[in-house]
């Protein structure tokens, strides 16, 4: 049964959507819906990415703790800036960071981490050079941001995915 329906929920969803869009239960409509429901999962197999090779679950938990701590800290820092509690002028800017991480799942995780952290935004990644362009809301020291990304996130992601 699994050979005919490799993704049964997808097949069921395609059939239900087809019948709903056609607003008919005529035999020809149902037959066409069944054909689509059987063929669509096979077409989707071409889109299935390879499974990531994930390292130590303890490293994942360690990274999650670091990210959670950084998100809370960044929320406080950004709120302080926006509410005017800091006496100095805010300077935002872009930082280019040369990454050693090449695994696409690791890069995706890094993009999520940096974008989910208030005050930072993953802008661009050049795969040919391995260079990340990061926007920082309150940029004081570019080298400190390079060190932070490489030591706190990239190092751990490499241990997990490479």
C-alpha cells in the first residue's frame, strides 16, 4: 500500500481539494481526482531533499539554549534602544562575515537563528565565496559581530551538521 501511496495524507488532500474545486461527485471527476491523488506524490519525490546528517543531540540542546538566551538578551537591548533608555546614538550597518559552514541545513538554521534574533537580519549569502551579509540594528563593533556569529553559532552548527 505504501508503494501506491507514498504520502497518503498528500494523496487524500489532493483528492479532497480536487473534488472541492470541481464541486461535483460525477464519476469522471472522482476518477480524475483519484488519478491525481495517485500521481502527485510520485511527482513530489523529485522535490524531497536528502536527509540531513545530524550530529550530537546534546549539541543541538546546547545551541538551543544559547539561541534562547541571545534572543531574550537581544529583545531587551532592542527594547531599550527603541524606548530611548540608552544615552548614545544608535548606528545600524552591514557586516560581511566569511563563513566556513557549507552544509545547506546548517546555513538554513543559521539564517533562522540570525533573523529570529531581534536586531539582526540575514540579508544575503554568496555561496561562491561563503560570505554572509548581515544587517545589525545597533552596530558598535563589526569584529565583535563576526566573532559572535562564528563562535556562538557557526562553530556549533558545524559540529551538528558537518
